[in-house]
């Protein structure tokens, strides 16, 4: 089997020139390019990713670290990243961190060991200090759905505090005063910021935050069902439930129907994320749109611009959530 070195020798050019031809680099003249292509054809050489890496010091692969592989949220995120990178001739290597510090660090080390040109990471357990130190190495790490001030140029994030505010304000605007809240795990920045937004909306409307109407869930369907079970045992009346993501909202809706709640007349529920199934629940779920697919595309564009020097790419680093009105919130103003 022919090698890149044989192509270089036959064409009478350097390895770097062969690499430029393989990567369609405009810095190679048409005459030189044709010499390399002719040599490839004569030798029956087909470039592969290893050869490209040897010749250019690039692997053309990007590592992706996400918390989980299950559920629509991370599917939309990875689809946005992968499609943008694939269109640019790059490939992805995916691993998980399961929101545990050791596993997140292990995943990052694995991706670095695979000679990824960059890493796009959705990490929740490792510290800001670890990420700052990590970015002093040769493999740049870009952050999805997380903001670190010192790494602001490498972050693609959502204004989660605003999203939490919009969700609860929508409930209040519909006349609800007795409002329960199921939060996500508070060590996760997106969950804690959504709770801050919830409290801001309550304070703005002079509604006291009631600890008895508060439950910390797990961002999964079980968190919603367990949360609503807990809340109904607190001897506190509430007409609306704000959930920090759609999976917990779906679990709460299922529990509510199984226990005689009329939705939304007896209990209004709002979620967060606007995942694909939100429009297929009954009633259809009012929620906050988290444009994670668009954010995935943007993270990939940021890598293409920074690492591969792709030109004319406009980068938006902070995304704003929006309210998606459907049918799971009843109006209590009348």
C-alpha cells in the first residue's frame, strides 16, 4: 500500500505540500497540485485521517463530551455540532461524563489522547479552575451551556437566569399566586441559575418563595413524579408547577393524571428546554425554548473559526431563551 511519503517523493514536493493538497489548501499552485494528484493516481494512494494527521499535525477530529447519551436534549446538541463539523470535512469522537467529576476528567483525558484538534464539552462537575488550567494545554476546550468568565471567548451559553424568570413570569401573568417549583440538581449551573430567575419573578410580583413548595429533582422524568408526590404531601395548596426542564415536567404530568389532577384546569405546568416531545404531551407543554441545536452549530463554528481558521463565520456566544406558549397553563385571571 502506497504511503504519503512515496507520494511526496514521486511528486518531488514536501510532506507539507501533499498535506495542503489533501486539505484543499489554496496556497498550493495548480501546477503543483496536479503533480501531487498525478502521483496519488499512479501509486493508487487514497489519503486517510492518519496520513493527514502526520502531514499536517491535524487529525481533523473534534472530541465531544456530554453528560449523557439518553434523551432528546443531548441528541439535539450533538446533532447540531456534528452536522456543522461534517459539512466542513471534520469528524467527531463522542464520550460521556455522567455529571461526575472523575468521569468528566477521564473523558477529557481520553479525547486528548485521541489527538483531537479541539474538544467541545458539556461538563457540570469539574471546577472552573480545572477548565482554566486545561486550556493552557495544547488542546483547546470549548464549553457548551456553561459560562466561565476567564474563558468567555470559548463559551457558548444560555441565559438560564432569564429563562427561569420567563417561565415563572408566564405563570404569574396567567393569574397564579400559589406556585410550586421542581428544580434541577443545584450543583449544576444551569439549574441554579434557573432557580434564581424563578425567585426574581416571584419577588417582582411580591410573592414569597415558599420552601414547602420547593423540591430538588434530578432533571429526569423521575424527578418530576417524585417532586409532585412530595409537594402534594406538604399540606400547601398550589395551582401551578414550574419545572426546571421538560423531562421533569413530563414526569409530573404523568403523576398528576394518575392521581386525579385535571390538567391544566386543576394544575398548570410549565417546563424548560422545548425538547421535541413537549409538543406531543397531553396537554401540549408550555415551556422555555433552549436552542441547544443552534448552540451546537455555533460551538462547531467557533472551533472551525479558532482552530481551522475558517473565515467569515459570525459567532454568537450567549443565547437568549424564549417562551413557547402551548396548552398546559390555564388562565386564572378571570
